[in-house]
C-alpha cells in the first residue's frame, strides 16, 4: 500500500518536518539503493586495494593514466538532463493512472435514486447492476495488477467470491472459446445496460433522461477501464528506458575508476572513504530507483496502489448505497439555527481557540488613494454635430472633438497633444453613409440623365407633370412621390434611405390584435394617374414583357390595380395566422405581376412605330389558341393569360395579303 506521511508534515516547525521522515525504512530510498550502494563500494575498495598492494610501478603508472582519463571524460555523459526528464515523465504517468482508476460510487448513487421499487425484483436489479460494475473493475485489475491476479487467477475464483454466477461464467467461457484473443472485462457492462433497459420498460425508471445518465456513467467507467489497460500495454518507449539505464550505470562505472585515489592526489582521505562519490551515487541511483518503482504502480512495491483494498471497498460501498441506504434518510427536523436563519460563527474548542479563523482580505485591501489623486478625469468626448454644414465636409456624418466641461473648470488647456493639425470637425469618409450616398446618388444621376433625354409628361394626382426625354426607365413610376423635407445640396439623411427588414410572418402574428391604422399604397402614392396618349416610335425592339401600346383607361383598371390598401401586418380576425399569411402572399404576388405587366405595357407604348394603330394579337399555346384584337383587351385580360402563352402581334390587312406577325412574348 502507498506509504503516507501527510499527517506528519501537516505543520512545519523548527528545522522542518522532512527530517523526521529520514528515519523511515518502508518505502524509503535506503531500502531501494542499499544493495546497489554496497556493490559500488565493494568494487571501489577492490580497485583501491589492487592499486595499493598488487600492481607494480609500471602497472600503477598505467592505472593512474586510466584514472585521469575517466575523471576527465565523466562529464561528457548528460546524466542530469536525461535522468531528470525521464523521472518527470514517469511521475506524470503515475499520477494519471491513479486518477484514471474507476470508482462505482457515482453509478451506485444514480441507480439507487432512479430505479424505484422496494420489492424483491427492484432490489435484485439494483444489486445485480452494481455487482456487474464491480466485476468489470475487478476483471480489469486482474489483467494489470499481479496482486489481484494472484487473488483471482481463474473465473472459478470469481464465482467463489460471489462476483460471478455459474451461468454467467459459462457465457464468458463460451465467448473465450469463440474469441480467445480479446479480454471480456466489458461483458458485465453490457449486462448492466440490458438490465437498465428492462427496468425502463417495466416502469421502475420513470424517465429516459435517467436511463441516459446511467448509461453515460457506465460508458465512462468502461472507458476508464480501457484507458488503464492502455497504460498497461503501452509503456514508456523501451529505447528511452534503455538510454537512461545505460547512462546511469556507465556514468558510475566511469566514476568508479575516475574517483580512485592515486599518488599525488590532493585528498588522501578518499583512500579510506569516498564521501562525495558515495553521495553522488546515492542521489543519482536513487533517482533511477524512483522511476523503476513508479513506472508500474499496480505491482508489489511499497508505494504501489493497494488494489486489493479497492476491490473489497467497491463491492461493500456499492451494496450499501443501492440496498441498505436505498431511499432512506434521517427524519426531517428543524436545524439548530432555524430561528437565526444562519449562524454567525460555529463554536470552537479550547484546543482550536488559538486557530480561530479570520476573514481573508484581498491583496489590494491595504492600498489607499489620496483624495487629490481620486479626482475623476474625463477625456475629450467625440460628439455628432447635426447643426454644422455637411456640404463643406462632403460627408453625411460630422464629428466634433471638443474638451469636456470638466477640463475647462479645472483650467486645463484645450490644446491637445496632437497639435493644431487636427481640425475641430473630423469627417469619416470611408463610412457606411458615404457608401449608401454614392449608391443613391448614382441612381439619382441616372434618373436625371433620363429626364434630360426624353420629354414624356405623366400626370400626377395633384395635376403636376414629370418631364423627361426619350425612353422612360423600366422602373419609373407613373405617379409622383410626396415632397420630402428640404435638405442641403449633396447631402442625404441615412434614416430616409435605410429600409428596415421586416419578418412578414412575425409581423402578422404580432400585430393581429392591433387597432391602429396602417399606411397603405393609396396614402403614400395617392390616386393613379389618368391614361395618356403617347406617340409611337419605329425600329425599336420590344421588351420581353411588353403587353400593350398605351396605359389602361380608368374603366379598365381593375379594383386591385386602382386601390392598393395592403399593408404589412394587417390581418383579419376570422382566419388563422397561416391562412392570412398565405392569402397575403398570393395577393402580393398577383399585384406584383400586374404592376410589372402594366409598367412593361406603358414602356411598350412609348416605342412609337413598332406596330400600327390597327394591330391584333395572337395568343398561342398548346391548350387553346386565341386572338385579341386590341391593346385594351390585352391589358384588361393580362391576369388570365397563362405563363406558357406566346403572344404575337400583326397588322390587319385586306383579305389575301400576307401577314407578318412579330412575336412579343
């Protein structure tokens, strides 16, 4: 079992607490090194006697040359580095193996808390699950620890110990015959998981989360067992162990000759006992013995883990948790501090009175700041100046850097460290506002260029006219927008240009019970304009969506086209949210298609000369071809035209003359 001395070093007084540990023998360095040290000193004195009493003068001369050579060459072996790094690896590996040892306590608590039932079957389930867990751990220990292997050499010994039943032993033996190469320590975990599944089906486990928790703990325990087996099969690389061993023993073989006393030597007392040579051997060889002792902590060394105690402890504690203490607890009573809510301080004994604890203080508790140094200093702020001219700075956002009033009150100069080269107003050229400004300015310049080219007058609801030259842009509208607030030239308010994205479904559901009025298309754009006559032009290609030669008359405008009162978020109380969203979506798609055809029809009407005034349109598709004899008829029935219909336009001629139809769509 591991030698523990923590209680003896709890308090350090006087010359220290480690000196009293030097008189221990079990697990000590003396017990590990004394045989090697005895052999080293015996060889040392044999070589010294050989030099003093047996060799002649010529041989002694050769002996002295060998001693000097070994003494000068012993420093070429990097013993401290190689041995220290190796021992560090072994110590880390030793502690990791201990932290990997599985304990059944967590699984026992989960099993006792989640598998209900005070009857015999519930008790059998809980005890069997924990017996399987302890069996898995013990079978794993038999494969890595000689102590446990000597205690349970065969499966029959598990049966005699009560960890395994006869029928279970037969199953494992059959698997060993079929698959002899692999260990079967994981079989009890599989059986335990099957019992947990059966308990869930029988209703002894109330929910699936408890099943998952227990299964996860079983998998974690199985993984720890597998990791310990990996530590056992995969050791520190053999080549490293050989290098360290050769380095230590070759160093002391060299020292055995290099530290011999010879004639003319400075210290003659080394002839009787090599003091520092013995200490050097004691330290380095003891370092190597520590690595040899800890490289496998499951062996029979004094500092190895007491695995047999773990086997007994695991089974006893597991049965105690799932059986003896299952769903049992002391009577619930009021605690001693029920009326006080919490105690101010727990009592001390006379022996512990000198060690009365004090509240710990943070490291900065004793740091005090003078009142003069505690005055708050506010740095100069950066503020947005909305009243300053934006035209001069050529930017939509203006920043002004000014010292705060706190600086002025204390008489601090307004001059910054940057000098006078920094202006009061600092513009942000590369900003989101400038990007949006350039984007919309490009659109405005394109619209203004179109206005200069084509003189088309479209009436607005207020009677005003839009004037432009040439071809009208496809996205142009036939109505006027309301007048906006007057702004300075080359400026644009970003709040007027940013359109907030709205989740339609969220808006519909959230605004279902709203009573406030919503803005509509009629409120924003006003009444639609009256139809106008536009002269036609020749030798112009028709757009891919042109349907008419003139704007529709007021009588031909459908109610859906004349009145656009759909707003985002408006719903009725009669239908559900999903139906309202589907209807709103279909209605918007229909209106968008109608508006697109109307705009393209007006654009087609501006192409003067494409078709004579007497023009018919032929509708051709695979189902039902037909003829439309006027533009008005085409526009009024545009919503009923199927998507796969081809539209041809041709001029009316006298009977017998050839017709030259031109495909429009």
